[in-house]
C-alpha cells in the first residue's frame, strides 16, 4: 500500500497556502489532528476543563495505546511529556549513575542532550566518550564495541536521525551490542518517529524519546517517552509530584509502577488528544508506505539539487531519510531561507553536517557553518520539489 498523496493533501489545510519543506522543524498537522485539539479546547470552554477531561477520559487513555502501537511498546511503558528534550531528560536524569563511569555518545548526538549529559557528568563525575564516525558518517559500531569491552559504561546514548543530516544511524546494531554487554541504551527518535517504522523490540533500546510536532505531525508542545518495563524500577524519577507518586506510610511516598512516573500532573489534554490522533493517522497510512514516499521525495530533491552547478548537497549516511541539507555557492543559508519564505516556500537553516560545530565535535572545520535544510514529508509533491529547485537554480 502506498500513500494516497491527493487524499493526504485534502486532509492537510496548510498545503493550500505554503510549500512546506520544514517538516524536521514542525510539520503541517492533518485537519483531524487540529480538530481533535480545537474540539477539546472548545469543550473546556463550554463545560469546564476537568469536566471536558472526564468526558474524554477514554480517548485520553487511548493516547497511550496509540503511541505504544506506533513503536511496538506496551501502554504501561509510555509517558507523555511537553517536549522531546524533557521526555529524554526525565529518563536520563533518573539513571542511578555511579561516579567515574562512562557515557558513550555518537558525534551527531542532539546538542541539547549533550548539554544535559555534560551537566550530569559534572554532577556525577562521569566521563563522556564520543564515538567515532565510520566513513559514511554513521556511528562507528566497531568503536562502540571496543568501548563496551573496555567496560565501566553507564549508558549509551544515540540520536537515531540527526537534525541536520540525511543519515539514519544503525540503531538496531547499536541496540544489539548494548544488550549483549548489558548496558542501557537510550535512543533519541525525535527526528525518526513519524517518517519510518520504529519498533523498540528490534531497536533494542531501553529508553526512547519522541516529539510530536516533527514528522509525526502532532501539535507543538507534545512528546512521549518510552521506558522498557524491565528497567522502570531502576529509574527513580528525578522529579515527583502527586501524579507520579503518592504519600505512603509515615513520611514516605510510593512511586507509580508504570512509565507515567515520569509525567507531571497538569498538562494540555487537548495537546495529548492531538498527539494520539497524529499517532493513529501515521498508523493508518502505514509507516512503511510513509518511509518509502519520504525517502523517494528526498532522493529526488538530492539528485535535482546536485545537478545545479552552484549547489553542494551535504547529506551523509547509507540509508537516508527526509532531511536534505545543502548550500549554494556565494549565498548564505539565511538569505536563501528568507528569499524562499517570500515565495511561501518554508525551509530552515541548520548547522552543517560536516562542520564539527556541535558541542561535542572536534576536528577540521571547512566550508560554511550553516546550511539550508529542506525536509520533505509524504504530503509534499514532486512539483513542489521542482519549484524549490527551480528557484535555487535562478538565484
Ligand atoms: C527536536 C529534537 C529534539 C528535541 O525535541 P523537542 O521536542 O524540541 O524538545 C531532540 N532530538 C532531536 C534529534 C531533535 O531533532
């Protein structure tokens, strides 16, 4: 089954007004998602917030099952959060770090995660080891293996799809190695969820964080966290409230047994319903079909851009995704973005994949620091891509 492009465009109001190629930033939401959000806000207006939540209780509970199905998890292994960074941090900050142990990360680890890990490293006297890239820019699994064999590893953190690079890291292989070594594996799937199938069993991750607004096409301010049931008990949440725990005994408390121990009580019910609807929408289309369409459009964009003499495409990797990064000789990325925006073509700028400007990276610096990032989704069309490339050719 393939994606019915005309149908998904009919279900996406935004495509009438813009050529949206900033799906790695925030996708256009399907009308069903926005209707779920606005519909619930209306009910809050009409009957009261608690009453509206009660009315939607089954649907709110269903959000956990929808998200769980999306990644092959159990509903009790899912927590909902307001953003991907916080979801990731709630699990990682809760890890029982032993001083002078090591944390292994890839070179393309998300910058926000790196800051958090440095914070944790200062607090817990940890060493952060940055794994080498292989010749394709992927995390070098053999280097990972050597470091795992050296031992003293607290956890391995990997970003599945970096925010500015076409590549998809070999998460399954990393998962296999971590499992064999008995080391916790934390996967940042914020850019992969919604553009490809994900299954936590085959990925072998113990923790996975995803955000709502990017390729999943959910509302902003929504995210989720997966924590494998078998490691839940090891992770005592760094923050507790009356939702994640209850007072117990004299002066004591009892933490919830499921992944909702990482949540806080007050939240946007409307946002959650939108997230659940977005997960259902992706599942209805089928993530295999989504991935095929996204990868195909991205390859079209890469090859058409590569045929323009002034353009350099920077993407690395073997299996590639919907994120395409490029630069145009003599024109900086910000200027290109502004000029495209004037024509209602949305792209973003991002740190160059080859530029070790990320907080962890060291090495030779070459070329522009910032590149144009055009990220396609299944609702984009071949014609939209030609419009973008046509404009770039004229500049
Ligand atoms: C966007 C992003 C995040 C953070 O998600 P937020 O919802 O913005 O907190 C984490 N990792 C990667 C790779 C991202 O692209």
